[in-house]
């Protein structure tokens, strides 16, 4: 054997990276938070397009929740992320009654100026004694309420109102509901208001519309999160708030999405943006699932109306059974 060059490597058991002995455990796993993850979320959201078969150019996400929980701020947060600067198209702030008074289906614009394929439909905040009731909620879900309609807190809209949409098409209907709840005051929601939301959920369930919850103001609910937003999924306080909302609205825990809205910041922050985009992507996934269900239902209906004899035959057979 003629050896001209030889390299010798020694394999040793180096110092392994161990997590510190009392590192808090995440109660929800996510990839590592960095610029690349933010980019991935951004791309995932931009590339989500509702199927063309139903004639949908964008999906409608209805934001519902008590007064001052951060509905309008959430739209502003998402618009800021995509615009690349803090933006405040929706009026927001604190008041006894809702600052938002009209049904506003906001589009989100990317830096290029192109609109993304979803709309955040902002609504008047829910109150126990006035505002949106079950009938008006039903009209909203079905697309009967015209865009930019000014809610009348004392009297719900009726089919006699000018502008009432009598024959809404699929694009005007709601494809996913986003309840917006404040993480700090989740335990203080008046039981009557919870009842109101539960009654709305009954009609959503009946229509098969998915429901998610945006748990806002996580910075006010937990000091650890306020100092570092990426602590959100290790915070026991936020985990407890997620459990609490999941119980109140009877929704699985992965439908509860914590966020911190842009409210004091003058510039974007990757961690705030990541948390907000994580929530939006999940909401859009649920809306996509709903649209798939709708499509299958509609094509099944079309097939059965195209083949009346076969259907009749099936029904007769069912009768016999
Ligand atoms: N610290 C903090 N403040 C928030 C957050 N989200 C919203 N806010 C503040 O909460 C207040 C209410 O926010 P809005 O976005 O107006 O709430 P809304 O649900 O649209 O309220 P109405 O339209 O009146 O029903 C504003 O002062 C926001 O700046 C958050 O995540 N953290
Ligand atoms: Mg508002």
C-alpha cells in the first residue's frame, strides 16, 4: 500500500448543549423565532388563495368581541406588518361604548400595493344590553348586511332597511369567525356576554362556520411576556388564559391564538409580527378548510340535481330501508 496522504480524525463526545435545569417548558411548539420564520409566515399567508371554483377572490373573517378588546387594533397590526410600517387605518382607543360603529371589511395591502386574499371584517363591540344581537349576527354571517353599514345599537337591521342584501353570494358571506378577547380581563367577562357569544356560536355551528379566538393584550396579562414577547408560549398566565377561554366558548385550545397588537410602538418588531402572523395563518387555514367543505357540499348538490333519477332511486331505497 502506497499512502500519499493521510488524515486522521478523532471523534469525541463533546460538551452537549443541555437546556438549563429549570428552563420553562413551552405549552405550544413553534419553530425558532427569527427573521427566516417571519419570512416563511409572510410567504405562507401571501400564497394562500381561496379556490376559484366558488368565485371567491378573498375570504371574509368576521371579528366579534366585547368593547375595547383590540379588534380594530388587530387589523392595524396585520396591515402594519405587510405595509412595513406602523399603520392605523382603523380607528381604535378606549371608550365606554364601541369606537367602531360600522361593519367594515378591511383589505390588507402588501408593500407592493397589491391586496392580500382576505378581509378582516371589523364590527361594533358587543355589549350585554345593546348592540349586535343574535338576529343581526345571523344577518352578518349570511352576508345580508351591506359593507360600511352603520350599526344602530338600539335597533337591529331588518330586511326593510335600504341596502339590506337580500340575495348575498358566497363572497359576501362570512367564512371564519374570530372572537377577540382581552387576555387580562378574560375572567371578568360578564356571564350575560358569554351567554350572548355562546348563542352566536350556536348559529355558527349550525352553518358549519369555524370559530377561532384572538387572545389580545398578552403584554398586559403577563409581565414576562411584556418584557419579551417570545415568552408567550412558556407563560403559565397565558396558558391559563387560553384554558379559560377554551372553557368559556367550548373551543379546542388550538383555536385560541394569543397576540400583542402594535399600540405603543413606532416601528415594527419581529417578535410582535411573528405572533400576529402565526394567528392569521391559523385563521386562514381554518377558513380554507371551511371553503373546502362548502365546495364539496355544493358539488354534491350539483351532482344530485344533475341526476334526478339516481337520487330518486336512492331516496326510494332509503324509504324501504
Ligand atoms: N397593551 C396593549 N394594548 C392594546 C392591545 N390591543 C389593543 N390595545 C389597546 O386597547 C384599546 C382598544 O383597542 P381597539 O382596537 O380600539 O379595540 P376594539 O375591540 O376595536 O374596540 P371597539 O371598537 O371600541 O369595540 C386601544 O387603546 C388599543 O391601543 C394589545 O395587544 N396590548
Ligand atoms: Mg374597534
